[in-house]
C-alpha cells in the first residue's frame, strides 16, 4: 500500500539551496513500489519522516525534510537542509545518509554514490594536515610518484625479518615500507619491536643513500592504543602512521587526525573492508564516497586501485577517485561524481596498489600520472634477483615512462628491468 506521506518528500521542481547537501543514489524499488514512492521513502527515512502520517508536528519540520528533486531511471538526487547535520561530525552524517535506508523493504537495492558538500558543511573540517605539496616537501620528492612496498607475504615475518626486507626496499630506491592491513602487533612481530628495528635500518638506509626514507607502520587498534603507538612513532622520528580507516571508523579517524597532526604524522589510509561496502554495484556505498569522507576528515592518502592489477576497479573509476582526492575542484562525472569545490581543504594522494610489477608501471602512470603513491610489493620481492633489484626495476620503469620510451627500450641498458620483464612481461594478474 502506497502512503501519501512519502510523496511530500518528492518535488521535481525543487532547486537545492546553496547550503543543502546533495546525495546521489542508485535505487531499485521493491515489487509493488513505484520509483517516485521509493525515492520519497529514501528521503523520508534519512531525514524527518516515518512510516505513517503523524497527528501533529512542529512547523519547522517541513523546512527540515529532505527532498528528492531529480529522478532519472534508477538514479535519484536528494537534497538535505544543512540544519539536519551537526557541525564537524561525519559520524552523524553517515548515520543519516548511509544509515537505516539500506535496510528498507521498499527498496530491493540502494547504493550511495556520492554527496556534494557545501561550504557551510566543509568549514567545520580541517582536511589533510599536509596536502600533497607538504608531503612532497617533507620527503624531498618532486615530479615522480612516491613509492612503497609491503614485505610479502603480508604477515608472518618477525620484526627483524620485516625490517631487513624494508632495508632492501629502501636501498632499491623506494621511499616507503608499508605494513599491510592485518599486521598490527602479533606475538611474532610486536609493534614496538618493529618500530625499533625499522628505525635502526631507516637511519642506515638514509645515511647510505642520502635520501629520505619512511614507512607506513600500522597503528590500527582502539583509539587509546593508537595514540600510544603514534607517540612511539613520533619519538623515533617517523613522519607517517597507517590506519585501516574503514574498520577503525570515521570517529576514530577524526580523533587520530588531530592527534597525529600535533605529532607531525601524516596518515596513510588503508581501505581494508571497503569492498564489503562497495563491490556490489547496485547496493551499499561507493568507494568514491568513502574516499571523499576520508579526505574531508584528514587522511593524507588512501588506496584507490590500479585498474590493471589484481583488485576490482576500472580505469574510469581509478581516475575519478584520484581526481576526487587531488583536485581543488572535482568535476562531475555522470553517474559517479557530483561537482565538489573543496575550498580550503587540502589535497590527498591516491594510492595505486594490488598486483603490480615493473611491467605494469607505465599502464598505471598513464592513468594517474606522477601525482600518486605507487605501491609495488610482490612485484619487487618476486624479482629473480631479489627485493633490491625489484625496487630498482620499478624505478627504471618509472624513468622509462617519464622519458617517453618503451620498457623494452629502457631495458637494453637497465638490467634489473630486463630481468623483471623476463619473468612477468606485461602480465595482468587476476
């Protein structure tokens, strides 16, 4: 049975106010529910509505309700008055536009694609502490991607073994060594031990290469433990930490952004668990929405896929995510992004990772250009001559792209790259 109440949340002539938040949803109505009613139910449940008409309401309620103002096929745009949202609280925002609506019986599928955030909402957030220019200055790197690698397998090494692999990674020319998502502090690799060994070998690598070296050490835990781990990193001269931001949650990330900023630590955001929310193209939350929220609350970089590696995600999606993070004003992409002016919110780096090796580096750089963090892990550790040679081969592949020559041409004078191509060629893993 259709309920007239929901029709009050649909007005196709409505023009969003300058301070409205506008959400882009994909939706599929349940059997017996019209598209217009389903859109009204989404707007109702995510703002001031309920399942039936009420005996009485204060007059202000009308001005606070969300409005579905554009419906085209299975896509709807809904505008939300700014007054609905607490200042500086993305947790509350998620509870509204990404909360109960996903469980409604009136929709068979529902996907939050993007949200356009007005200046009145943005002004209560600080965004990334450093911005991309600040990160480049901090690391002394210009014009090329920042590079990093995870010791592989991702978990199982002792702290000393982990650091030894990290040293070889740095000595091959890479900037960062990265913990992976499920390595925090284990019986065989305690966080404190890893910091100790990594610090010693970082200092050694810096002295021997004359280059700045760093790491993304995973502090993910309860907030108080994360603070203690961040303190330890800062005390040992590190400039970065890593947080599994989706599993930690926006509340924890908001707290740690400010805490880490006070310590001079940038945040590397791993997106572990994102696919549980975004892989189903018809339901859940898109990766671009997650990336937008993470830039808003202040991470310095977040994983965005490769399009040519082992993880899901197309070229179009990877580029849209990269631009969402890097640009001061994000252009609209039909069905994927709403226009977003970031105002004073600084930029963040897209991180390309997952199944990469030197033979795929030009493909990734064709998509992203040099303004990214490039993580090549198995693709350096699996090199026939080992980790250091694998890192060198990757750096040579980047040089080839910058010089405008093919990998095969570059490999004539770059033995590490030649050996990498001999093993993997241009293979794209699945």
